[in-house]
C-alpha cells in the first residue's frame, strides 16, 4: 500500500510536469480571455492512468504553476480548482463507473476513455466561466471581469473553450489508448487500477 502511494505520487509529479510542458512548450492561444493549450490533455491522461484524485491534483499543480510562470498568477487559484475537478470527473467516469481495468477489451476502454475525457472537459466548458463569474462577483468583486466571465458562457469565448476541450480530449484519448497496453504489460500502473 505504501509503495503504491509513492508510485502514484511519483507519476503524479511526472503528469504535473507534462501538464506544465503542454501549456508552456506549445504556447497558449489567448482568445478573449480563454487560453487554448494542450495542458488539459495531460490532466485527462493523468486521471485515466492514476485515478481522478492524483490525476486532478497533477493537473491542478502543473497548470497552476504554468499560470504563475506565464504571468497569469491571479487565475492560478481558479485553474487549480478547475483542473482538480476535471481530473475527479474523468477518474470517476473511467475508473469508477466504467471500471476500466487490464481485463477490459480495447473497444470498451476506447469508448469509456472517450466518454470520460469529454465528460471532464465538457463539464469544464461550463464550470470554468461559471467559477470565474462567481469569483469576480462574490470573492473578489470586479464587475468588468464578472461581465467578461458571463460573456464567456454565451459568446465567442465559448467556442474557444469547446475547441480546446475537443483537441485536448482527442490527444488524451489517443495517448491513453496507445500507452495503456504497454504500461499494463510492464506492470507500472498503480495496482488499484489494474484489478
């Protein structure tokens, strides 16, 4: 049990680094307040490989650090919350509802990894601008930023968020389904996900 926790923490650190690199190495396109980047693909990949909590925390840490380094420190707390929630949803769908394990057929794994990815990132399309709106109306009142957040729910920014979700989902699904068999064969995934 102790070794599995150490393994998960080590892999979570690797996934946090990949989230950071996915954001920093491939520069984000800023579209009216929405950053289009591939860091979320590694949040989803982490949640599929490690479970929702560890994958979500990896994404939360990696992309919050990326925000801070990139000059978006004010959005880092919201990023932390959003990425954690993405991971929790993906992990819930893939590992609890679908019960993905080494015993499942490839088609089953592909279907449920896609459902999990789109569930997590689809939820984020609504959750992120909603959180931003609540953030700037309740926690740190700023009517201009609150109005910008609400516009993100109904305007062009939503398209950027949806495009971001689709691109990141596809990348995560392809990577997961390509890496998964080799990781199971090498027996390097956490035991709790191998069944």
